[in-house]
C-alpha cells in the first residue's frame, strides 16, 4: 500500500548527541513536511520541501536541519538535542501544484526522548 | 501573520448529541481548510476538508461550514458515538514566499463522548 513511513518509531538520545529521523513515501508526492508535536499541542511546521526547494519556518531553531536526497526520502537532523526537543516528530506529504492544494498524508511519527 | 484560533479547547457531549467546533483564520487569501482527527498516540487523519469556493460540505455524520467573509469555519458532528472521542485540529492554508502553500493548525479540541 502507498504510504508514509517513519523510522524509527521511538528514538532515545542523550542531551547534545546528534540524532537523525527518517521519512520515506511511496505516494510520489512532490511536497514533504516535518512537524514537531508536543504533548497536547498542535503540530508545528518546522520546514518543508517543495520538490527540491527547501522552505524553512522563521522560528525553526538552527539546531534543526533537513535533507531530501530524492523524491522518496526526507531526513530530519537534530544537531544537539536539548530536553525541550523531546516531542513527536511527524512527517507528511502532499501532491501540490500551483493551481490546487491537496490533502497532507501523515506518517505514524517518531517519538523522541532526550535523556 | 498566519494565525488559526480554535474553540473550545475541550468539549464533552452525551452520546447521540451533536458537537460543534469553531475556528477562525487570519489571512483572507486562505483557500483550503481541512479538519484532522488524532487519537492518542496516533497520526492525524483527515476527516473532511473544504475549499473556499463552497460554503458547506457534508460526509455522513460530519459537516463543515465556511464563512469567508467572517473568516471562520466550523466542524459539525451529529449523532456522536464513543469512537468520535479524540482530539480534532482545524487548519488553514497559507502561501509561502515561494508561491506554494502550507498549513497552519489550530490549537486542537479534545472531544469526549459520554456514553
């Protein structure tokens, strides 16, 4: 089945130790998003790729980086995780052109714990 | 700026009664308004969406209304059932500086259906 896959589902890291979260999709969507969702809060957009164009939200900390090596894969790198970065990280995809905006499909998320 | 307000933050209704959740948005250019349902520990899932060229859309027990002049939209769930208990997020589309669009989410409503 076509879907959005995130690995790992649970990630534990130490304070300051770099961590990479991955997302892959079989939907052949041209847009991929990374959201941070803390407990009882709304998903907060960190950045997204429209094809190869990287779009960073103004309030996304420099500690967060992203890579999209090809259409199917997108990575979230947290260079020096702090305790405040513990959250659920959601990847989403959509097929978009400038004439219409379409549904975002979410992956199951990666729950990050920082010790 | 991009702002979506959602009310109420919590809502309890008797099984069989109706539930209404309301959202307002800031940008008159927004043209896509999805509603997502998120169960505990799971990904957000689209339940209904509406585009700015229509005022109302219905799918079985779920309906969404949009008032573009007032910049608000609402989710209506009729004949509520225990499985409707979840957190519901509204969202509105906003244009990026690159010309494509992204979503900003409301703060969420925790809906509890009382058997």
